[in-house]
DNA sequence: GAATAATGGTTGCGAGTGCAACTAACAAGA
DNA sequence: TCTTGTTAGTTGCACTCGCAACCATTATTC
C-alpha cells in the first residue's frame, strides 16, 4: 500500500544493478588483479583481442562502450606488460592494429577459463530459463545507453 | 557448438551487469548532477536519510554497502550544500546523527519522485513478473559480497 | 584506574577517471 | 593546393576514489 507512494532503494533498478555489478566485478577482479596486475579496462581489452582477434583501439571502444582515453591507457599498460603489440596500418596510418603476443594469449586463455568457471559458480543456484531471460533484459537495458558520444 | 568451449563477453554476467548498471546510473545521474551538483554517493546518502529518517554515517555505510571514507566526504558535501545537519549524540559522542534540513527534504522529494518516474520509464517494456524475478536474483547476487570488510 | 582494544569518523596520498584540448593523418571542396 | 573538416589516438588537468594511517571517544581487561 505505502509501496505505491514511496519505494525503497532496493526497488530502484539502477541501484540494484550497481550493487550486483560491483559485487561480481569486485569478486572477479581479484583474479586478474592479483595474478597479472591488470585493471578492469585492461582485462576487457585483452578479452576483446583474445576472443575476436586483432582490432584497433577504436573498434574496441565501439564494441566495449569504453572511452578512447581509457582504452589508450589500457593499451599502453598491456604493451608494457608485453601482452600485446601494435602495428600502424599501412593504408591508413591513423589506425593502430593491436595483436596479442604469445604471452598475452596465454594470459587470456587462463583468464577466459577462469571467467567461465566464475560465471558457472555464480549462477549455479539459479534457474537457467530465468538467467536467460535476465540476460536479454540486461542487454536491452545496456543498449539504452549506446546512442551517446 | 563453439559456444560450449568459448563464450562471448556478452555472456559474462559481471560484464553484462556493469554495462547495464553504467547505462542506467549514467542516465539518472544527470538528474541529480545537473540540477543539484550532487555525486552518486551524495544522492545515496540523501536517499537513505529521506527514506529512512535520521541515521549516523555508520548506519548508512552498513545499509548502503559504502566505505566510510566515501560517506564521510558525501556528508561534508551535503552539509556544505545545506541539505543536512548533524548533531553529536550525547550518550556516545563518537556518533554523529545526520538529519535532513527542510531544503534537503525538498531536494529528496524532488529526486525521489524523479527516480520513480525513471524506474517506470526504464521498465515499461518489460513483463512485471520477469522484473520481479530479476530483482530477487540481483539482490541475491549483490548479497554475495556482503561478507567483506 | 591504567593499559589496551575497539568503534565512529576524518584526512593525506597515490592511483584511476573523465573531459577537453591537442597532434597526426586522411578526406572533401573550392 | 589550400582550407576546412573528420577521425584515431594521446596527454594534461582537475576531480574522485580506495586504502591506510590517524584522532577522539568509549569498552574491556587486568
């Protein structure tokens, strides 16, 4: 009854999403942080290159909805760690194509596998159909923001 | 088929949650940011006081899963904005009880109402039962992290 | 009741972020 | 070809955050 006039913070979807997102990404971040000294953006860049092959920084920005400054810094950090190299594209020298090194691929394989394990453990108690439904809703919500920049 | 051995970033729940959380909280943050110059933590502190009455900083930390340093700074910012006052509790002078000023309450009422509108608009396309189910899952996921600090 | 621990809250510092300004390279129009 | 505009990527700066060290107050232990 009073719910109609006033709602709890627990009912506010942005808050709930933030809490859940922080909980899970904090938990998983220790995986790449302690073992490889990586930040979240570095992990995401590494993931994109490992999963989808060579990409330019711009392509990673678009795919991952990351700001170019953030990606630029992550790329530099990953180069310093010898996880990736870059080459200027000869036909358009504005583009820098990024490629994983063997070491970078090894790290990706390790983290990719650990990500799958984490995912499985996180969702083991939930119904598969519910999770599938939730994924589609989350994707829809995330896409609301795509039209910026 | 290949999905069994390798998954996309879109399938990784922490990533998905982050994308959705960032999209929604970025969208709503403009509401309190542009009109009242508030940060997310300030909005959360204001919300707790407006919704649940007078609280100490510690109580807000526990309820909102926020670090005490973050809350401390938010409280100072809100005091500077004349949105709240505080009084040392006479029986235990370590505790500072926070109370909204009339101005703070007005701001809360405005933002609270706007939050409800945003929530309704955000979820209008989705099935009520699905959303309810998702809320419970999100709360469960968020609680996984509670056992820290 | 003196020493020690625990609690609520503050602050300094290093690190990460967002934004806007910038460079370098290419494109288009006159 | 000169000007103007656009795009990919970098960097400086101000701001926010997380952590740990810290202060003040209260509890506990002997």
